[in-house]
C-alpha cells in the first residue's frame, strides 16, 4: 500500500514538473520597443539663392560711410544671385553675380565672384562661414558722370546662416569686393575700394 501511494505521488510530481516545463517553453520573452530616431537633415548638394546687397564704391583713401553720401563715395542697391554646392557641412563652393537696381545718380555696378566657403555649424540650424576667392567689379558712370572701372581682385567675406526649414535658409554677410582696384572714379580717384553687405535667402535642393 505504501509502495502504491509513493508511486502515485511520484507520478503526480513528475506530471507537475512536465507541465511546468511545458509552460516555460510557451513563455515569450519580453522585447523592448525600438524607438526610431529621425535622421538629421542633410545639407549636402546644390543650393541657389537671391539677396539684396548694399554697395559702397569709393575713393580708396576714404573709409566706408553707410550713413550718407559724400564726394568720395557712391552707394548702390544691388540684387545678387547665388549658386553653390555643399560638399559637406564644413566646405562649399559658391558663385555670385550682382547688378545694380538703385544708385545715387553717378554710377552703376556689375560684379561676379567665385568663393571657397568654409563653414561651421554652431547648432543644427545656425552656422557661421567665411568666403575667400576671386572676383570682378565693373563700375560705369551714368547721367554723364565719368566712371570707368573693370578689374579683378582677391575677395573675402564673413557671414551667418540660419536654417528656417530643412530646405530654406536665411543668410547675411559682408564681402570686401575690391581693395585699391585700378580704374577711374567719378571724383577723379584712380584707386577704388568696394564693400558689399548682403541679406538673402537660399534654397537647398
């Protein structure tokens, strides 16, 4: 009788272990959810833009005066077109063309530039940059004023850029377009300086 009871107890215990083992096989381990992290916007590739440029063209012996006209300076309002290529977030190549739409009745200007553009992203949206390259300046007199400048020079500049969206940015920069450039200015000066301050918008393709 004892043997029978022990046998039944052993069978019951083995059955319980078997059932426990089966339950363990059916347990599905918990899987942590995968959170997708959006990739940062790529700023590589082509871009193009337009800007409004304030120009100071003057006798090289005088400093720029944005506040008013003088007998040694003429201020111009230009529209500037930009096309460039971002090789990565740190280096770009950029070309510019500018032409006058407003002037102080003595001259008008056309110009072109080709820049290497080192840039540094301070944040994901905001960056600073430099411009270094070569360009040409053409100044012609109007309304009977004698002005004749058509020369090329080293050009450099500094600027800021802010990404409004993934594709659109606003920028502002200063460019030294001519330093003691040869030519003839309306007041008889033969060495000319040209500064340009531009604000505009770029579209990244």
